[in-house]
C-alpha cells in the first residue's frame, strides 16, 4: 500500500515523464520542444546582429566617443597593479588607453569616542584615504566596450570601486534640428 501523498504525486510524475521523453525525442530529431522554445529568450551575440528564433537580425552597433572608467581604492599599490592589468587588456584588444591619476588622495576624517559609551574626553581620530584613477578609452564600439568592461569588472580587486561613464555622439532630434536651422538662416548675412 502506498502513502496518500504518493498517490497525489503519481499523475504529476507521469506527466513529467511524458514531457521529458517527448522533449528528449524532439531534441534527438533536431526539433525543439514546444515548451522550451516558448521559454527561449532573445539574446545579443558578440556580432552586430541579434538572434531571435534562429534568425539573425542586423542592427547597427553603438559607437562611443569615449568610455571613462573611474576606480577608487584605499590602497595605491592595488590601483597601480590594476592599472598594469587594464593596460595589458587594452593592448590585447588594440584599444588606446590613457590614465589620469589624482595626485592627492581624498581625505575623510572622523572623530569618534574610544568607548561605545559616553566619554567625550577620550576620542580617537580616524582618517580614510581614497585614491582615484581614471582610465579613458576613446573611440570604442559597443560590442568591444561590453566585452572589455565585463572582463575588467570580473577581475576587479576586492575593495576597489568602479564607475563607468559612456560618451556617445547622437543625432539631434528633429525639433531641435529645425529650430537650429531656422536660427542659422535668420542670423546669416544676406
């Protein structure tokens, strides 16, 4: 005799077994299962086209005028080591990289009590130094920038903060272009 909970689960197990066997059979015939194909999400490949349902759609790649990467750390040696790493990655990807280093660190000073209780006379001074480096990569395509940023972010040392800013040139909207053309035509000498 089977327990009651197993009687309840038998139809579910049978349906799952039927689904798995049909899915395996369809994969064996190079035909996707209907449930799995409906769950498939469109993705963007590294090329300029995206694949949706096996068809490649052409779309123009984004061009960035420059990508500015700001990294901050409390240890200057960690930033120097990371700078060498980023330069090597740029060399392998044929990117030009310029590095700007802030000469003086950012100081944060705190005065806190030595004791967690109230003893105002006994205080201690704490100082946090934050060192900053900026990596500027000019003229990058969107695919190259995404691969580059993913790689350097995955290899970011512990305790290092990164902020990325993309600068790209875009076409003026039609309303602004018309008003600009009107302004130029009215101000031009005749």
